[in-house]
């Protein structure tokens, strides 16, 4: 028997093992160097991201166009309704309405001046601070008001059921 031939059990010789390892190594080098069947994953991800960005831009553009069209339609319908009301309202009623609106504005201004003249300065300062605080805390105040209204409505409905 020689060292290069398989032994009785069929195991390869050291030289055959070296050749087999070298062939496997060459095959792996070719496999690693070749592009994967799926292609370069990073490039695919970039391509997919570009496609998604383009689709998102198209959707945004369509949404903007639809919103603009809806806004235009709403504006047109509002103008038509206002014109229809104006056309159907007699001139005398429109004049009386304009006079009443002017009187309300005038009386409101008078009431504001009267209240400002008659209210003591410390009270005006406190009212101003309260108004500033209310403006700064609108959300909690609105939430509290909504809770109060809900509570009162529930209480009222329970009172009717008794």
C-alpha cells in the first residue's frame, strides 16, 4: 500500500485531503466573491427606500391636490349659499341688520369704557392676571370645564330618572 491511495476503510490520504480542502477553499472564495442570488442587500434596501419615498411623495401630492380641490369646492359652495341668502333677503331687512350690528358694536364699546372707568385699579390688575393665567393654561381649563359640563349633565339626567 502507498501513502497516496485510500486505505482499506476508504479514508482518503493526507494528499487527497489537502487537495479537497484546497478545492473547497477555492469554491468558497468564488461563492463569497460572487453576488448573492438576492443581490446586494444594502443596494436593495436603498432601492426600496427610494421607491417608498417616491410613492410617499406621490401620495402627499395627491392628498394636497384633493385638499385644495375640496377647499375650493367648500369656498365656492359657501359663497353660493351666502349669495343665495343675500338675494332672498329683502333690502330693508339687510339695512336693519346692518344698523342693529352697528348699534351692538357701539353699545359694546360704551359698556367696555364704562366698566373700565368704574372698576377699581386693583380689581382690574387682578382680572388682568387671571385672564393671563387663563390664556396660559387653556388646555387644563378647557378639560376642567368639559368635566364640569359632563358632571352636570350626568347629574341632571339622573335627577330626571328618579
